[in-house]
C-alpha cells in the first residue's frame, strides 16, 4: 500500500446519526435477505429450521422489516442537515460525475487511473444511493401489501410480489458491489472504517473527494494537508 | 394418457347440497358455522374447511322473470394454474389426472397462492401444534385425487343424485357440455360452456345457464400478468444479475491482485492517494 507516508490525521466524514442509520440499515438488510432466502429459492430451505420454521422466519422478517424503515427516521430526526445534503448531492449531476465512471472501472480492475475531483459523494456512490433508495422504496411499499393483503386491492397485492422481488433482486446485486468496494477493494477500504466510526484519514478524503475536502478546509473545518506542517510530518 | 374432467351442469342441479356434505365427509373437514347469509346459501364462498359451496343466486333474466340459479362451486383445477406458478416451495403440483394438489409437507403457509388464484378458491387454515405454536397451510378442493388413485370418482360426483355432476374422459365431457348447451339454449339464451382458455382450460368445466359474471365468476380469467412477470422474468433475471455482479467482482479482485503484483515487481507499486 502506498499510504505509509501519509499524515496520520483523521477527519469526520459522517455524523453519528448516519453511522447508526447505516449500521441498522445494513444489519436489517441482511437479516431480511437471509430470512427471505428460503422463500426465494428452495436451495436454502435448510434455513427454515434455523429461524424456527416458516412461521419463525416470517416473524423475524417482519421484525427486521420494521427496523429497516427506521434509518430514514433516525437521519431525519438527528441529522436532517446531512439528509438534505445527501439528497442535494443525488440530484446534482455534472460533467465530473460522468468522467468519474471511466476512471472508476480502471480503478476497480486495478489499472492505472486518475482521481476526478468529486464532492461529498462520488458519482458511483450517488448511483449506489439512488439504486438503494429506489429498491428500499419498492420493497417497503410492496412489503405493506404483502403483509396486510386484506387492506389492499387484490391487483396491488399481486403486483406487490413482483415489486418486492425486483426490489430485493436489484438491491442485493448492488449491495454485493457496495460491500466489495468498502471491505475488499484496497483503494476504497478506508471507506469501511469511515462508515463504522464516522472518521476517515484526511489524505484519503482529500484524494477521493477533493472538492468537498477543499471546501471544508476553506471553512476551517479540516486541516490543510498542503500546509508544510503536515508535509513535515509525512 | 387419458385426461379427465369434472363436468358440472348447473341446470340439472336442485341445490340439495349433498355434494357439500359428501366433500366434508370424505375429506374429514370440520363444520364451519356461519352467520345467516341473507339467503339459503350456507357459506359466502369456499374456505379452508369448506372446499365446495352451493351457490344460490336470484337472477332477473332479460324478460323480467326471476331465475333461481344454483352452482356447485369448487377449485377449477386449471391447466395453467396460477397457484402452481407462484408457489415458492413447489408445494403445488399437477397430477396425472390433471388435478392440482397441495403437498402439505412442503406448504409453508405464505398465502401467495391465495392471492393469485383467479377464482379465489384457495384459503389458509391456521393450526396449532403440540407446543401451542401456530402454523398455516393452504387448503382447497383436491378433486378427491386420493379417490381417483383408487379408481373411485370424486365424492361430490358419486353422491350427486340429479346427474348434475359427472366425472369422465375429457373429450366426452366437453362434447356432453356442448350438446347440453344446445339443448337448453331455448330456455337459457345466455347458456354457455365455461372452460376458460386464459388458464389453459380447466379440469372442472361448467354448463352455465347465464353469463359467468351472474355467478360471480370472472368472464376471462387468466394467470395474473404480475405472476408471469414475477416468476418468468423478475426472479430469473434477479438471480442472473446477482451472479453477474459477483463474477465481475471476482474478476476485479483477480485482476487487481495480478496488476498490483506486476507493478510491485516493476517499480514497487503504483502511487495512490
């Protein structure tokens, strides 16, 4: 790794509310995925006894379904500023976002690449967010029709099954990429500790989200890594 | 392989309800007491403990006359059964007789079949096991497949005293139905054979005296489009997508390692910040 000569300064990337919301969302997502797996494919029918039979799996799925809904509320209550900033980022698309993808593919497969300056979320993270939010809305909305079919028109319940299936089918495909990038892929690995502790190395943040980092420096929130003080440390 | 059908001529039915009793008796189904329905009809529709229900319909025909219509209602045993399509556990299957049956050892009580049956003839029944835990299973008419296997006819057919119900070889039953419609056209101009093709035809066919909607039946029932999109497209594509993403990432992991090893050999690694 090439980060051995970097200054050991950490900056806060995510507010605590986001760290909690993300963790709850992640745990609930996988709990929902595993409790549904035996229904998705018979290959995983052996999971039924693990969850206490189909009834146990159904109960757990519903408990985690409720938990899965809470992260949005946590953010909205405890860190509405971050939520608004996030949504703003998602609807802002500029040339730099498109330029990101070519370099991202190179980086993903280990080829030489250069960083395209990004704001708080890079274009890949924005796509991930949009897809995850879309999938979450699909599975949550259709989840209600599946859970309480007696309160909905029959056609809505029937289409609910399809949307639930599409929502989590697409969701898990995106999540696999999301988890790979944070846990396994060497260049983005500091992102993992970032989402667990809320803090990331300053050099990494500056490299990956230059525009955001520079803006925070201007506001006096983050240390200026170009300052000779830090260069000396390095 | 000979194909069989249950033939129901509603115009011969006298509403005696012996078919309901025979069904309860043979299938050992408990009594299912109901509140007064506002007519002589005992149950609003079929349920988990009442697999066939005699419908009594007061219908004003086009001439201003009142017709008192009866219909023995039960599972249609579709050729393309939506319940079989959507069952996530493969608990619902077709038998060699063309009947559609539920394997209760496999059924997990999810209720997908209940919501997708175009005729709404499947219900969930709640049971309590020896530990006091509740569990559910789907229930519906089996067309007495256990009797068919023994060379017997369905219990409802055997007991029918008017010849309204018959069970026999498919072509013979279809021919009989067509002939019967011709015979009764004078009295029932809207008479028709009900063997809906939207579900590939059914293994219980009806000679109806009136339009299907008069009996509360769908005019053009079919396997729900949502069930086709779900099972034939969304699910397989979803599985493929997960496989494709995983393969791409395995590829990324491998090329990453190969390239960084190569770079290390050459110049001690590519700079990255």
